[in-house]
C-alpha cells in the first residue's frame, strides 16, 4: 500500500519521528495475560511486569493503564448489535479485540484477520504495508457479498488504518458496515464516523501526540512496535528519546525494566 500518514506538527524538528510529552498517555495492558500464560503468575517475568506498571502509573494520573476488560465493557455499553455476517479484525490486535468482544456478546461469529501495519518510510512519514504478502484488496476478496460487516481495530489513533480499509470497500457494502475499536482519539473517531458508524470504548479528546497518546505495553517490551522500511522492527525501549518524553524523570528505570522483560521473551537478543 502506498497511502502515507505524516507525523503531527509536534514531531517536527531534528528527529522527524520525535515524540512530545503528551498531557495524557494511555498504556494498554496487553502483556499481563500473556506473561501469566507463558511464564506463570509467580514468575520473574510477571514480577518484572508488575514493577513496570507500578513505575508507569506513578505520575499523578498523567499515565493511565487500560485493561482489556474495562475497554470491552465500554464498547458493549455503546449499544447492542445483531451478530454480523462477517468481521474483519485489523492485525492480530484487532482480531484479539473482536474475539474478546464476541465472548461476551456473540457479535462476531466469523472473524478474518487483515494483515496491515504502519511503517516508517525513513523520510518522516508513515505508510501502510501488508504483513501477509497480499495487497489489501486481495485480502478483501469475497467480502462484498457480506450481508453485514464489522471492522474491528484495537486503536484508532490517526485513523489511517481504519480509514484505508473502509475506503476500499464498495459503497454498497460500506453502507452495511459498522466499525469498532477499544480506544481512540475523538477527532480521529469522528473522521471514521463520516464513513460508517463506529463504537469506541475509551474516547480521548485533544490533539494527537501533544494532548493524548496511546501505546501498547507489548510495544514497550517486544520488537513489534516500530516498523521501519527495509530494517528490523524495534521495541519502544530502543528509542530512548521516546521513553524520556513519555515518562519524564523515570526513563532510565523504564528502559531497564523493559530490557529485562525483553530478555525473558527474546533471550540473547538485546543489544
């Protein structure tokens, strides 16, 4: 895919991908369940993760930890839906969100994962790329016949990913489509709502990056967060300037804990 997304004005300067310190930073806990399942609740990894969340939360309310359960409850509270004929989960995170919602509602009996991710292009912009070796239109083959369609993502931040999927749908199908997300920026959600109805859990007002930002805990620790054209992906802790912006005064402690956690997941692979 060639559609690009430019950083906000707050990212201008010597580093085109710089991060300002947001007024509110939301950290989605998508690691606790995986750590307990893989290593056990009494493991060193679980203890390290608890220490990390305790450190992140100690910021007079500026950093908020979000749980899957709370976000699912908020989405469900936006109103009931009949089961959708087909559901598209955007990336693994969107698929997980769809399945978590389905467990409590029965809304999404047929979920297909769409492989998309945002990638740095090395010139200060982002673009969407396929993660499965097939273009977005190819991944959507056969979907036009759906009687009703749900599109589920975990986060609507800039709106690039959700908007890109909606814009390639035939207009008749888009009229039968409803979008869902666990969390998002109010302005971006309003933009999606101009294309189709959307139900969002946590809706944060303000300017992207400067006022509000969202990150996943998994991105802090694992090399899945920062995709770069022609280069291996990075974890957030490998961009120390980002950690210093997000967690002023505690960055070195955060980085150290993230490194230790990464070592339990990817032993021998931390430089």
